[in-house]
C-alpha cells in the first residue's frame, strides 16, 4: 500500500535506502571501524553508510571511509550488492585500497587495520559485514571476478 493524496493524487513513494561501503585493505590488512553510534554501537564494521543525493555510489563509499576513518581510498572493483528488504536497504560494497593514514572520525570510537586472523568476528556489527569480508577473502587473489549477492537463504535477513 502507498499513501496517495486524495486531492492531487500525489503518490508518496517510500523507497529503500542505498548504503555504500568498502572492504579497504593495506599491506594485506583490513580496515575496521568500531561504531560510536547506534545501531550496534561498540561493534566493528566496515566503513559504510547511506548515499547522499548527488553522489555516485563510488563517491559515497569514498566519503564514508573519510568520515568514519579519515581514510582516503582507491576503489578497485565492485565486490557485492546485498538486498536487505526487512530494513529497506540495498548495500553496495566495493574492494578498495587505503591510500592514507587512518584515525577515528566522529562516527567511530576507534579504527584499526587487522590481519585476517585478528578480525574480531564475534564483535562484527552486521551480517553483511561478515558476508563482505568472507567474499573478499574468496576473491582477494583475483584481479577481476563477478560481483556477489546475498548468500543463499539470507535474502530476508535483517540487522
């Protein structure tokens, strides 16, 4: 059901939000940010957030890395597009390279570069972070690959 004005017949569309983010690496390590805001404050995530009007999805991913980790990144390639309908999101994740130092931005309590074995798996904020890291690991040695989507059986998963 959509809200429709009975006078002018304007349709009030409620559309999903687009989230843009990246698995950012430097020297084999992965950039993670500990969230300073809800939801999931205190948990680790990838630099990602809502796209703004007037941005490309790549620009949004670069801006989010800058806002959350004071990081300049170079987008390499599309990693995945996740559908999360229960929270009305489409998440677009890239593979990227870190090209600067990092520091916690206003939405992060702390940031860090993690070796694969040191990723705090039990403290990751969202299922899509786990998906992106896992899919990154499967492709880290490949120069090109087809983008991923939701893992089987997870299309209706929510955060």
